[in-house]
C-alpha cells in the first residue's frame, strides 16, 4: 500500500485567504483554514494614513503573506499531513488585481518612498476609478480596429489590467517610472513563492489584451494611448505566458521555512479565482455551463472554436482548460442584489415573524417566497441593480420592478428578484445558444448554491435545464487551485497529466440536483418573454430613461 | 348685540362619524366629536353571523344612528351651544353607499326576515363585488350609445349605484323585490332625520346616470340590462332631485329628542363627502382645483360649460356648486400607496435610527427624503399601486419603480412614491388644461396635507402651481356639511343665501402655502416627460405587460 499524496490549494479572495489540503487520489478535503486579511479592502485610508479618492479599492500585500505564514502550517496540522506527502502547491487570486514592483517583485508600497502613493499598493479588482482610462483605451482601440475590442464583446472594462496601468501612469507617473514590473496578483504571488516570474496565459487573455499566437496590440496602439506607454510590454510586462496547470517553479527556501513545506515543492502557474472553480465543479469540456454565484454571477462555457457572441466579457483560447476556447459572461448583481433587498427593503414585521419561528429572517423570506407559485406574485423585475454586464455591457442601466399593488408582500418582491437573476442568466445562455454554443446543464458553485435552494429551483425552472451543484460550493476556487497543483505535479510525481484528468478524480458534485418542473417552466417561458421585451425596450435604446435618470443624478450631485 | 348662530355638520365616513359645531358668522369650529362605528366595515361576517364573499363591504345602519345619538349632544355640550342657537343641520356621507329600505325608509336588514341577507345591509362605497354588473351596464350602455358613457369618461364604475342595485337583483332577488326604495346613503340619512325622502341631484348625477333636464336612461336601457330592472326608476328610485344646500325638511321629533336639537331645525339635502369638502376649502368657482388627499386622491374642478375630458370620473351640472359644471377626477392610490410602503418595505434600520432620534419612523423617512434634491434619488415611479382611475380608467394597471441600484436607500423609494403621486395629478391637470379647463392653484384638504409637508412642496414643484391648504384639512367634509346647512337655513334665519356666500364667510385657508421653487420645477419638468413616456407605454396599449401579469396572477390563483 502506497502512502496517500496531497496537494495544497490557496484561494486569495477579497476579504480573506483560504487554504485547503486535498487528497490527490479522490479530492477529499482534509482541512480548510480561512485567514482574514487584517487590512481588508482599503477604500478610505491607507494603512499609514492618507485619504483615498472615491471608487478606490486597494490591498496591503502583507495580508497575502499572512495567509501563507498562518494558513498553511495550520491547515497541514489540521489535516495531519506531512510536508513530504505534499506533492504540489497551487494558488488562485482575485483578478484583475494589479501590482507595481521592483525588479525582484517587491511591491513598491513596501518602499518608504512610495508608501504614501495609493497606486503603489495592490490595486484590487473592484477598484473603479479608472473609467476615464478605460474610455480612452476603448476609443483608441475602436479607432484602430484592435482585436481586443472583439475579444471583449465590444468593450474593455475599467477593472482590467491596462486601465489600471494607465491610471498609474496618469495619476502617479513616478510610481509608473519606478515600477520595473507591472503584474497581475495571481502571477505576483507565484513569483513570490518560487522566485521566478512566470505569468499565466489566462488572465493575460481575459484582462490584458493578449492573444495566443499573436501577443499584445502593437506599440503603435500603446503610443497612441499615451506616449510613455509605448514600451510598456517590453519594459514592464513581458511577452512569455505559460499554460494553466503547469509548474511555474519550486517553492523558495524562504517560503518553505515560513510554511513548513519542502523547499522545491512544485508550484503551479497562477489562475483567476473564477476560472479555478470551473474544473473544481467537474466542468472540463463544452456543454456544461459553469456558474459562480456569489455577490455577482459569472458564467463560463467552453467551445471547440472561436465564435463572436454578443456582449460576452471575453473569449480566450486555453483560457479555462487548455484545448478549448473559454467564454466568460456575467451579471454585475447577484447576491449583492439580494443583500440590497435584505438591507433596504425588508419590513420589521418580516423580522418579527421570523423571530417567532426562530428562523433567520432571510430563511423566513425564502420560505414565504417558496410558497408562491410562479406568476402568483404578479411582479416582474429586471436584474440591473448594478448595471448589465452581459449581453448589453452597460453599467448605466438600473433596476426595474413592475406589477406592485397595495397587497404586494415583501416575499413577492424577494421572489421577483430571484427570478430576475435567472432571467438575466437565460438571456446570456440564449446568446451563447444562438451562436451554436449549447448549454446542456449548469453546474453551480459559490456562496449562494449552498444556502438558497429556492434560487436553484427557480434557475432550473427558468433555464429549463438541470442545475447541478459542486460538492463544496463555497471552496470551489481553493479546490480548483489544488487541481491545478496536482496537474503541475504530473502523474510521475503522483499527480495527474491534465486538468481534465485531475478534475475527473478530484472534483465531485452533490448527489442532489435541481430539475426543471414542466408546469413552472411553462409559466416562466411566458414571463421570460415579458422580461425580454422590457430588456430590449430599456436596454437597447428604445427608451433610455435609465441612463437619463443616472445622468440627472450625477448632474444633481455635481451641483 | 345679537347672539351668535351655529350650524351642525355631520360627516358620515368609512370608519367613524364626525360631528362639528360651527359658528355661522366666521366658520369657527366650536367643537368636534368623533364617534367610531362599533361594527365598522363588515367584510368578513355579518353582525348576527354569516360568512361574506370576497370583495364584500357592508355597514350596519345602527352605527350611523349612534353618531347622531352620542355625537350631537356631546358636541353641543363641548361647544357650550344651546339648541335654540342652532339654525340648521347638514350631513355628508360616503358615496356611493346604497340602501334597500321599506316604504318608510327602514333598512331591510332591520327586519328579521332579511338580516341574514348580506345585500339587505348598507352596501358600502368600497364594496367591489359588482364588477360583472358594471361590465354589463357598460356593454349595454355602449351598444345603445347612452349618455352616461360620455358623462363618466367612458366607463361606469363597479362602485356605483346601478352596479350595486343590479347585484342585489342578481344575487338576492327577494331583497330586490322587498325593497320599496333603493337609495344613496347621503339621501337615506336625510330621510331619517326629516321623515321626508328628498334626494340630492349631485350623487344622482355622479353615481346614478341622472342628467339635469334629461333624467335617467329610458326604460328600454334598464330592460335590456335585466327584464326586472325595467321599472326600477318609477318603482324604487323616483325622478325628483333637489339642489345642494337647499332645505330637505325639518328635524323629526324622534331625532330632536335623541340629539337635543329643536324639532323642525332645518336639515339640508345630502351631499357626498368629497364634494362637501370643496366649498370648505374655499373653492366655489372655476380656476381652483380642489384636492382631497386621503387614502386615495380626488381632484375636483368647476367649469362654466360642459367639455369632454379624457378619462374623467364624472361631469355633472350643479354637481359641486350650483351654477357650474362639476368635474371629478381621481387617483386610486394616494395615502394607501404610502401606507403600503410603510408596512411592506421600510427596513428595520430606518425604525431604529428613527427611535434614536425619538421620531416616528414615518417622520424620520420624510426628513431623510426631504434632504434629497429632485433627481438625486435616480428613481422614477408610476403611481398605479391600485390601478389608474384617471385618465386611463384602468384598474388592471400596476405600480412601477425604475432606477434602483445597490445603494438605493428606503428614503429614495419613499420620495419617488411621493413624486409619482404628484406626476399622476399633473397628468390629470394637463388633461383638464388641454380642454380649456385651467387650474390656477390647488387647494388641498384631507388627512395628508396636515401631516406631510414634503408631499405638499413636491406637489407645488411638480405642478408648478401654488398649493394652498384648508385651515382644518382633516375636518373639511364636516365643515362642508355645516356650510350646506347654513345655506339651507338661508339668510333670513341667520344663514346665507348661497353655498358660495356661506363659504366666503365660513371657509378659511392656512396662511402658509407651498410655492413652486423654480430650480425644482425645472428638474421635475424633465422627470415628468419621462413619467409621461412610461405612462403612455404601459398605460395606452404599447406594452400591456401589467395587464398580462395581473391576468397570469388570476389564472394561477384560480388553479
């Protein structure tokens, strides 16, 4: 009998990092440790003091180190696993989170000279201050008919790599000059662990305009955007990118000491958190839509070839699983929209009734909403509480609720919001479908599938497809990082030779799935027709009232 | 020095009756007494037992007697006024509330034989079970091109006289047969007080198809509706109607004893509560729009001639003040819509913050909403929480909220609802205006103007007109009844010779008015354009989604 082998997966999230120890043979989660970031999201002041502009979101890189130093030893201990039996380590990271560093990878914010410069810190994915920069990139990109405009469904987001880089150049030119390297967090942490800067080809494709076989837009594009950006690729980014699930190097001595792992333990290339979760939900080929349902929703589907799909967030060759084109779509508001409802629109009587039944009020609301049949609420909502990401790609759209009467109870509104999210997803699946990218079933992970059964049933009924749920929906990303690690280790060292093979052994679904109920499907087909009419009326320029309301609000606030 | 003279006004409302003693010289309110109806609105069971159908709303006529027996002596005592100094008594009543009685006016429900028959009780204005009957009246009316179709803006309501009468005939034919008289509550109470059946021409016009100089639709119409209805006018209703503010008779001995008033004290003809409040808000001629702002909103305007105005609830010659055509319009949801919001959509944190400031949470919400500038909420609502009464006359329309985001606070929604009510009123005023019926200013009474200053300012800003408020907005109807009484008494007996003259002395406004603020008006003009686009898109058949949602709901509930 041979000893079991293990891999470690580390998921660097927005508020905390999560370390799992996973058995390679069957994916069994031996331990899971969460380490909260002491500094969390920096959106008001810098750690050393210093006020931040609105829409700024930064992080302190020391928080990530803490996850390694505390989380790994604790997870090993909890799992009862010895360092010698750990065959590889994998990480995933929020994306697009951008670092400016010295030649050896030290974040500029660690240098006294730059610690008071906000943009010398890690610029978090949800930093929203680079919209003017994104606008400029899109304008020049469209003028020059750059490939990336098509790749990203017509629009490069303010959250992405070059928007943030351009903001550094515009707002803190001295940080830009001092930055020997500009790098995604997911590649930076791998560099820290191994001492080698080996970037992955997936975030390069989804966030940084890189195309397999073609590379980046040419210098002329960057020069047109800003003269000092002309050589950004050659000077600060580099042109070599490595596939997902390949070894980036061995664990450096410093981190071996700090974590208790063996020096030289293979470390896999970086991956974005959303993408890591896909093989962890058993999805490794076309046909199954993988959906991460958290504060926002991300849908990912693979295809054998490249198609142009309306309003898609990105399509990248090898971007999810090598060998396929990975398509990414999403909805800006998911759990966030339900949280808005819980915080801002649930009446006191709902809380007191829930208390009487000794239920959390959210569970009480779900129970009440579940007692309503489709169509019974008389309501219809459109899920644009945070704008529309796909297929309209328009942050200036807003939420809509129609059908309220004097007897509309809060649970009816709650159910309408759940249904609206599902209608929004159906719109995306239909867009894929129209281009020949068919979705047979949906596999869900993230925070919501574990706790909201009603939402999952509504999804099955609205989409008319079976909804499966990952075995541990809340630790999908960390398991995904572990799967990447097992692949980087290779079969020779006790791992696997491909992500698909690793996922086939290590990823599992819950036995319970949600199947569409024909009688509900019929009603939802009718309601979805109504949703689509409103979607097009308000979203495709027939009546731009939502944009005018937002513009008016901005005008008033600027007075 | 002559002794001051007084009149008594009695307002028979939905939940209670209100008795005021008013000084004739200047309208000073000497006393006001409220008597709650012990049986209130009967909508579940009859007093002696017996389950009621959904949408039924009845009352026990004994409750009205109690208002006379308890309220009048108490008010006289409180005012320190002697019966000899009371020169007349006036009443107003909810409308259209329908009684079936014996030849002497005894309600059939007082007879043991009929006490278990729901429709033998007073059928309250908000009884909503006669929709099939209203549909039939409208169908036959349209087929025969009857005058009343135009009078009522295209549609006779299920709340009105002949819809209820036809329901009695359909559902309780023995009650219909036994009813020697079928009569509006406002005429019935006057008959009780004086012993003489003298009906007023205003409710006859607004609710019972009667036209001055022409009378009722001819027998052929009623026969076409139902063979046994053919002679309803001749047998059970009568054809003589008396103007508002004229004497209907003297107080009967029985009621003199019960109230402590002199036998023979003049009693004025009956009037509907909404109409009574108009002269009490000083409005007695064209140009000022009188608006009752309670659970629903009613707008009344006078004109020198008859015009056809889109979707008006009714236009009746002499219907408000003799000498003018009275136009009535309204919104089904007013205070009701705000109450829905308070009950169903105000989060716990609003209540706890209000508590900290020792404010009722409604006052806290108003304070927060008042701090928002027009347009700042980013929201726009359409006020159809209870359907649209004017100008679309469509109960199947429903509420709409547009513009919600993840940071929309409850006070923004509250403000949007206040604005929506004002936009709905503006739509009505614009419809009047388009027909040459111009509104210079608005005089408000009812429960809301006394308590919601923000609402009144929003009205001024949205309507672009000065909003005045009656001195005692909550007792407008009772004061109106008193003004009718003073007119019935005539100048000879210490009263006045016309309603206009009486109102000129007895009705007063608050010195504080609400004037439009030009900067707000500009913003609201822009928002009203948006409101109008949505109003027409959802209300005029471009997208009937609201009707389809209601139809689907009914379909689901019927399964």
